[in-house]
C-alpha cells in the first residue's frame, strides 16, 4: 500500500499488509471501526471465508457491506442485532402493500365506473339509451355486449 499504510484488517492483526492482501480492497485503513465490529461478530477467518464465497468482485464488495451492516447492528443492539431493523422494515412493507392494494382498488373502481365504455373493444359495444332499439338490445336498458360488429352504434351519435 502507498505510504506504508496497512488495511484495517492487517492493522488490527498487527501484521504487514502484503500487496496480495485479500481484504485490503474492502477494508482500507479508514474503516477500523467497521472492522472492529466485524471482528467481534465474525472473526477474521469467517469474514474472509464469507467474502471469498462470492464469485464476482461486485458480490464480494456487496458481502463486505452487508456483513458490516450486520456487525454494526449487533454492536448497537447486542440482543437483537439487525433483526429489529428487519422486522420493522417487514411491518412497514406490509402496511405499504395494504395501502397500495386499497388505492389500486379505489383507482380501478373509479376508472371502471367512469370509463367502462372506453375499456371495451369499440366495434362490439351496443349502448341502449332508450332511443335505439335493435336486435340484441337489452330489454332492461343496460349496457351490453354482443359479438356482432354490424349491431354496433356510436355512443355519442347525434
Ligand atoms: Zn491487509
């Protein structure tokens, strides 16, 4: 490393940081606090194993970050660790999903009520407004569908 500075792991282990140091890329010298927390929770051997278990550099970097997140939570909350945070996020997610579903139902019924004619294929709609009677018209005066294009009438016709 430049300036003879060891990475956080080697500094903590009081060893020389060799150019091929496996953890230097993830835990530079300015991450001593992160590494201290990681060391307490996982130990160096497990940490190295957990990071190296990932095939790509991007996944290793991500593992280093998520393991740090876990270790920092354990430091803050020794009994629950990151569980409290995850449980909270799950609850929040459930509330937001329910809200989303309710809003979708609301939006759909508003949309369906106002624009039902526009949702249907133009050629197949027969609208019985009392002025138009024809084969396939609903005797109750309700909007209905037929399969016959020749029976279609424009909704806004003069
Ligand atoms: Zn190192």
